[in-house]
C-alpha cells in the first residue's frame, strides 16, 4: 500500500515538472517572438 502512495507521489511530481517545463517553454517562446518580431 505504501509503495502505491510513493509511486503516485512520483507521478505527480513528474507531471508537475513536465507542466512547469511546458509553461517555461511557452513563456520563452512568447518572449522570443516579442523580442524578434
């Protein structure tokens, strides 16, 4: 049972990290586009 909880926590952490990565990329894209166009 505890293993399942730990696994779920890892999945949540990975998911949130992926969301942060995507958000950072989108913000970088916007800044890049605004700067060069």
